[in-house]
């Protein structure tokens, strides 16, 4: 299940870089929950052809992420935003201002990277 979520996120970022055939097969498989046989019937290709097309698309999406890193950057930004929010809540509760300010600045630097 986790891999399917990762693939869907990678598709959101990089799907436009795939061929039309790859996008169609990938979308039907991951987003529409079609089986390989159903996709093959709809696309007019063999089940093996669908499997290979999806596997190629997955490899390309992983390669794009390895090269560009949009998904990894988004995860770092989300983590840093959570740290900033936690520090802000502590500040609002009367926490140690210099320590919390340093935490906020570290999180901001993470976002800038």
C-alpha cells in the first residue's frame, strides 16, 4: 500500500514527463484500480505489455525523483513546518524564547535548502 501511495505522489509530480501510453496505463492501474487484464482490454495491448509499460513508468518516476527530488523536498518542508508550529506553540505558552527561536531558525534553514 505504501508503495502505491508513493507512486501516486510521484505521478502527481512527474506524470507529465511520461508518454501518453504510460500515463494512461499508470492512471488506470494506480488511480482507477483497474487490473492488468482490464487495462489490456481497454488499451488493446497484451497484459504483459501493460505490465511492462507500468514497470517502465514506475522506473522513470523513481529516476525523476532521484534526479530532481521534489517528493523528498516536500517531506523536508512538511517536517520543518511541523517543527516551526511546535516551537510557535511553545512560545505562545511562555517557553524559553532563545531556545525556541534557534529551533525555528534551524527549521527555516531546512526549508531554504
